[in-house]
C-alpha cells in the first residue's frame, strides 16, 4: 500500500515576496540570493549577532566548566546547598535562638546563614547532610560560633533525639569527586527551583 506524501504548504519569501515551497519549516527565503538580501537587513543582522553572541557565551561556559577545579565545584555546591537550606527553612526561626526575620532586620539586615550543627572542619562527611544544616541567624552562626548548646536543644525538638544521636555518632569519611559535586549541584538547582515555584 502506498502512502500519499503530504504536500508542503507554500510560503511567501520575505525578500522578494514570491511564493515557494520551503525545504525547512524555518526557511524564510526562496533561495540563496534572497537569503543574502534578507541577511543584509539591519533587524536581521541584530538577530544574527545576538544568536552568535549566545552561542559564544555557551561555548565559553562549557570551556570554563571543563577547566574548573574540584575546589571550585565544591565551593559552588556548598553555595547552592546553603541556598537550598535557607529556602527550605524560610518559615522557621533561627535554629539556635528562635528569632524570626523581623527580629534581625536592624541587627543583621535580615541576613541568614545555613548553619552546620557539626562543622565542616570537624565532620566534613556531613557538610551536605540536610539534617545537619539549618537556617541560622548571622549573629548565632558567626558572632557566637554556631551557638552550639542552644542549637542542640532546638535541634532535638526539631528532628528528634535519635537523629541528633546519629549526627553525633561516627561517620564514614567521604571524598567527593567532581562528578559527585556536579550531580549535587544539579539536584540542588532542581530543588531550589521547586521551592521558589511553591513560594511564588
């Protein structure tokens, strides 16, 4: 059985105004001569320059990504993870002092940190563990070195004593590879986007 081919609908050439059947759906000119004439128009040159600039930026971004060191990936992953924690806990008070954003407007300019219960220096294997990191006011995290005693009291209330015991227990050392960090960044970006959409 033979299948009838669908006839391509005619288009009007943007350069000469003549009718033609395009070989591509995006084709705007009937031939090379008209395409060159179209390219000379200022508005089309601007579009072309913009497209070239976008392509160049993408290529530069790809090259930069390939040249990044593990420490650069680690820094980016930490920044994204911290943003995720601050968004996750946006409706929660400071984990160490129960203060709310309005309490800190004058003191800190509403700046909040993602404070680690067990510090990255003491327990690097928990640096990306969500149970170990909570939104914390700048005063508690930076000026009071984490305000650890108060942090623990409220952490037990928030996640339960058994989970706090687990955080305080021994943990297997972990070495994050560049691929691990890339995957973590992708996961954080997706969750950040989801939380922002839910808040909008």
